C-alpha cells in the first residue's frame, strides 16, 4: 500500500492541513520544531489509535482547535483507493471510519483485519526507524555492537537481548547450583534446620501426650465438681427467693387492708391544696390593697375638687405623636414612589429594545416562552449538532472540490490521449501490411517444415546405421552410410541459412515502421482504457462526495426541523437560523427577566402608594376627630394638630394629672375588690369539691389522700418486686395461698447446704492445685514456641519455596522459549533476511563486501569482502557498520510477510553520512522503493541529484 494523502484536522501544531505524497520516495524537510515527529506520530495514530492518557507516549492534542484527528488516503496493491479517518468522539483511541471507492463506509473491525498481525509496536520496530538506531552504534563496542546489529536483523530493536538479560538476572537471584545467597538456596537450608527441630519435638510427644490426658482427666473432675456446686448454689438461691417472696406477699396483703380504709379519699385531688394557697394569698393581698386605696382616695379628694379634663385631646395624643414621627417616612415614600416610576420606565425601554432586536411586535408571543435549564440544554445540544454538521459539510466540500479538480485533470489527460490516436483508415492499412508480411513468412515456413522433418529423420537413420555397421565390423559400408547422414545434416544447415537470408531481404523498412505504429496504437489504446477506468473510478468517488453532501444537507434540514419542534415545544417564536438560536434564546431570557423585574417594581410601587394612602387616611381621621380644618396640605395638617395638642396640654396639665391620680386610685380599688370576691368564691368551690364544710375538714381530706397514695405506691413497688422474682408458671395468687398454708422454716436445710458447699470448695481447690502442676509440666515442654507453630512455619516456608521454584521454572521456560524462537528465526526467517541484506550491503558498498552470513548458534554476523577476508561488525568502520545496520533494517522490512506492502518511514538516518555514503544510501533507497513506498523526514535539504528523483515537501516552523 502507498500513502497518497495525509489530511490533518487537528493534531499537535497542525490544524486543517494536508500533504500529497506523489513519488515512491517522498522527502519531508523541515527545521527543528517544524513538526516532523508530529507527522510520524499522526500516521501511527490514524492506523493504530490515539495513545491512552495512562501511556507515556505524547497524545498531541491540539491547543487551538477542538478537532482532534484526521485521515490517510491509501492506494492498495489492487489499485483500490481507501481513506482511513480517525477522530476523537466517544472512544479513547478515537472513532474510525474507512471509506471505500464505492461509497461504502467500514469500521474498526475491517481496519484490524486489514492490518493483520501488525500492531503499533511491530510497525514502529520494523517499518519506522531513524537516527536513534544509528547513534547507538557509535556508543557500543565489541560484543555489544555485534549483538545490537544481530538483533537489528531479527526484530529491529534490542528488546529480545534485554529480555534475555533480565531473565538471566532473575534466574541467578533465585537459584544457583552451589550458591548460598540466592533465595531458593537460602530457603532449602532454612527448611532443613526447621525439619531437624520438628523431629526433636516429635521425640517428646509420648510424655506430652500423657500429661495432656492427665490434664483432660483433672479438668473433667473439676467440671463435675463445679456442676454440683452450681446445683447446690441454685437450690440455696431458691430457698432464699421463697423466703423473700413470702415476706413480700405478706407486706402486700397488709398494704391492701390499709388502702381499703382510705379508699373514699381517692377522689380528692392533691392539686386543690396548691389552688387553695394561691386563692387565699390573692384574698389577703386584695384586702390589704383595698384599705390602702381608700386612704389615698380620701386624701386626694380633700385636696382637689372640680377638676376638668379634655379627654378627646388626651386620648389622641399617641396618634398625633405617631403622625409627627411619620413625617420623614412620608417624604421617603414620596421619593421612593418617584424613583420606582423612573426605574419602571427604564426597564420598559430596555424590554422594548430587546423586542426590537428580536423583531417581535407583540409581547404576548414571548410571555409563554419557557427558558428553563432543560430548554437551554436541549437548544445547546441542537446548536452543537449544527456546529459539528457544519464542520463536516465544510470538510466534505473541500474534498468535493479536490475530487472535482482531480476528475478534471483526468479528463484533460484522457482528451490528450484520444487526440494522439491515428485515424482508423491508417490503423487498418498498417494492420493489413503487417498481416500480409507475417502471412507470407508463416506460409513459407509451413511449406519447408515437412521437407526438413524428412531430411532430419533420414540423416538420423543414416548416422545411426553407419555407427552400427562400423561397430559390427563393416567399416566401408558404415563409412559410406555415415557420410550420407553427415551430408544430409550439412544440406539442412545451408538450407536454413538461405531461408533466413531470404526472409531478411523480404523484411523491408515499411514493415518495421507499420509494426512499430501498431504497437504504439496498442499502447495508446491501453493507456486510454486505463485512463477511462481511472476516470470512472474518480467519477464514482466524486459522486459519493456529492451524495454525502446531499445527505449532510438533508441532516441540516432535519436539524432545522428539530429546532422548529423545540420552538413549538417551549412556545418560542420561529427561529430562522441555527446560527442565531443561542443569541435569540439569550435575548428572550433577558426580556423575560426584565419583564419580571418590571412586575416586581410595580408591586413595590403599589405597596408604597398604599402606605402613603394609609398615612393620609390616618391624618384625615385625627383632623376630623379634633375638628381641625382639612383644606390645608397634609404636612401642614400634621404640624397644626401637634401645636394644638401642645397648647391644650399646657392649659390642662395640672388638672389632668390630679384627675389621673384619683381615677387611678378608684380603678385600683375596684380591681382589688373584684379580685377579693373572686378569691372567696373560688375557695368555697374548693371546699365543695373536697366535700368539706370548712378549712380544717378540707386539709384533713388532703392529708388522708396523701397517705392513701403513699400506701398505693408502696403496694405497686411490692407487686413489681414480686412479679420480677416469679417464674413463668407462678402467680401472686399461688404465693398468697402458700402463705396461708402450713410452712416449715428452712434454716436447718440451709445449714446442710452450707456444709456441702464448703466441702465442694475444698475439693475444687485441691483439683486446681493438681491441674496447675500438670500445666506447668506441659509449659516446660512447650517453651520456645509450640510444635504447631513450628510445623505451621515449616509448611508456610515450604509453600513459599514451591512458589519460588515455580517462578524459577516459569523463567527457565521463558528463556528456553526465547532460545527456541531464536532457533526458529535462524532456521526459517534469518536466511531470507541475510540474503536480502547481503544483496543490499554489496550494493551500498559498491561490491567491496560481497557476502553476509551468520554462524549457527553464535548470534552475530560475519561480512566477507571481495578478496575473501572476513570481518565481524566491531572490526568495521563506524560508517560501514551504520550501512550494515541500514541494510539489515531494510531487509527485515522486506522479509516481513504482510498482505499489503507497508511503507518505510525514516527519520533522518543519513544525517551523519558523508556525501558519498549519503548518495549510496539514497541509491539503495531507490532500489528498495521499487516495491515499497519510502517517506523520508529530514531537517537538511539533500543534494540536487537526490532531489531530482524524489518529491519534496517543506514544512514551516510556524
């Protein structure tokens, strides 16, 4: 396959740019930071996906564009053209689409099948190489250089050697046959020590088992004693519980008897006592206050009499004062009302400006419009779809124009070829002349074929017969027959010479010219057919772009319909274009916000107006009450009312003060008399409730109720205590019957139980002493850790050893597999690589070195010069070693089996070559480019001779 076009939508520093790859060798030249490495990474990313964020490779996400990706146009060996496009949408590695010539679109599965067994590592290891591989040659010496060049011809990298080296290192760290420090060696030694310790422990098992049996026996006897002790303690506890329950039941019966006597006082409420105390205090306080007010009224009455008080002015004092305080508030309300009016006017002007911008005359069209977050989100999704579709249309239009240009060029070339055709009459005349000449030649040859066959057969017969006669003894006859056969052969030879001369004389100049013209006509016809086929193919591609543009137009129309549906769903006026949808939505939202602000300001203005009206109403009401004229301004009325009140207050101040004192005294006296009457009435009601005639009987009933409640409380506590001690099958009535029956005191039985318990405790102490001695002997045996712990440690260490051995076996198997892979490579693949590399190396060194071979099992290459001398890579000059490395890399790429021939991508590997070696290297590239495309990145412009045979694209650092 050949890369014909690189189109970058957005990748690293490249935004919407394309490069056409024209020649088999295409040089891309650019200074440092011009983007050569970015282009190499782009090709790998389109074929194998964008690197994941967790990987160490650069992702080259563009900083100045949201588009991330691009496409490669490839021409396959079957002359089919495909376009692989990869852009970042949903998948981390990018979404892939493969466009075929017939307009069919395939996905990532087809691309994986097309690439076969090649992944990014294989691609970059075999088909991409540059200066870094050659620079390592300058740093390596001896066996390291031999090994590096050997692996360059094996995998293109030094990973196999590094992997082999790492495995050897890990194997040595795990085990050595006579080693001491490796992990497995240490583990085996430690396990042997643990095994000796365990065997020593096993010899103590007999005595240990006996002690364990004694310990078990004593423990069983101790358990039996403790069980008997628990039984006796339980029996003793039952006796004590029985005594306690009978005593409690007896106390309950006595409390029932006492409570029944005081049961008539149960209906007396204890709250009556507190109520009596409260009412009695009120009565005593009222009697005292009444006496004090009588004395004060008598004193004030004798001092002042006949005082006149104007109650109308006095009662309106608070209202007049409040009006005076509201004067600043009234002014503020007037100012606020004016300011709100101005704000409403400004908001209305802004709202009208928004309507004018929207082109809407009727406000009712926008009042029902919904501007919620959900509506905005759906509109934003429609707009984003429109932007993406517009970008897609732009790219399709660019590709459409480019395809139109290619199609026009093909049609012009086809027209020029058709102009080169000769007229049909001339072509027929040439065919006739050539046909006649060839017919004459074939006829002449057919006429001579029979005679020649007969003469050849006769000559063979005569020669055979002559030889036979000579051998049998007839020399004369045999010689004559042999001479006749020889004469026949001579005659045939001269006859052929005459025919040849005859044909050469008949082959005139006219026949050769017409033959060449016919061949030229055939080539022209083949070129016309090829050009027509290409034209038809490009026409199909062009039509596919036209169809995709139509499809994009249909999608755009559908998106506009979706926008209209959104307008209908959220009650918006019709939006003519998706491009203005976002600004239209913002303008409608601003208008609605202004409209809501206007409504809020109007509500606030109405509230201020209402407060002003309330103040005016209050002023008019007070003016009417006091007889003040209403034909003056509101503020003058407030001021006049306040001055009138002050004058009235000064005239009647003395009389009003004394009148207030006398009135207050009368009111207080009346208040306390009422309170006293109520207190007496409430106390009598309390006596009646307690069914008492006087205070003494009332308090006697209260004391009896308290005693009744105390006994009832004690009874409830006893019942709870008894119930808590009862068994599930027992009841209080059963214990009442037990109390009235004959009952024997259990003192004697408790004494016997006590003696038994003392005896059991003594036996228990003896067993504890014996058991402790046995345990001490067991502990002496188990000092330094138990057998189980050591056995468990032994098993754990043994399991760890198995893991280490398994790890060692895995590594050993891996090493053997690598060795087998190397052997398979040396047997099956290396000969092909060496043969091709030997040819390349001989070519690039101008046959100074003629042969390259690898000794079996030595993992190195040997080169042989024209004189038969042999050299290892370390014995070559650095420049020659670099040439050998280049030939091996080219041979490895050539030997790699793939359905499609993958292009070689080289990053300035010849920058350190001198002029002669550089020309030789490029000459070798031209030889390799006969079957494979080569894309060569460089920062220096090669010589003019090299440029004359290559296509060049120059990158700008900007």
